[in-house]
C-alpha cells in the first residue's frame, strides 16, 4: 500500500513539474519584434502581443462629406496595437519626433522553428494612443498606431 502511495505521489510531482516547465518554455518560444525606420537608422522593441484592426467602412472612398471634398485628415481605418512589458523610450521618441508617420514591421518568429513566421508591414504609422502602467510587481505599455497601409503576411488590406 505504501508503495502505491509513493508511486502516485512521485508521478504527480513529476507531471506537475514537467507541466510548469513546459508552460515556462512555451512562453518564451515566440519572439515578436517591432521595428521602425527613422531616417537612416532603425528602432526595435520586443512586443508581448499585438493586434491588427482593419475597418473597411473607414477606408471606403470618401470623395465627399456632406457634398464637400473629404478632409485630408479623414480616418484611415488601419490600426496596429502593441503591448510591451515596459515602455520603450527610443520607440516613443521616434513617434513623437515624426508626426507624418513611420514605416516599419512586426516580425514573429518561433524559436523552435515549428510554427511559420509572420510579418506585418505598415506604412505612415502615427501614434494615436499610448498607455504606460507600472505597479509594484507589474509593468506594461500599450501603443495604438494608425497606419496608412497594412500588409499581413503579404496580403495588403485595402478597400
């Protein structure tokens, strides 16, 4: 009876340690990096997660608004949001210095080489919103970019 108890106890311990280790290694498996071109240089930042949002209605041909030509600042409908573990000051400075927009890309790579890589390219991205949160044991930064053009793995999002 004692032998069965110890067998199950050790098996349970082994499986719980393996599960915890597998979850930790899985978290660091995927590398997401955002890179923007600033003149002759580049600024890169590691990203925890990102979201792409496309609103076709905002991209519809807006030749006129109330019978008048559409304003130049009409919405573009291409959004890219990125979540960072901490604020990347060089990236923030790049967007603050360039009001006309920056070109860049997000690359997703699998350290194990089992999942296909991804590439999200963007053009004329301007910083629309930025959040920075720091607590005693947690930090996070979030940026939403309004882009003139988005290309997901070779597919251009357009009207």
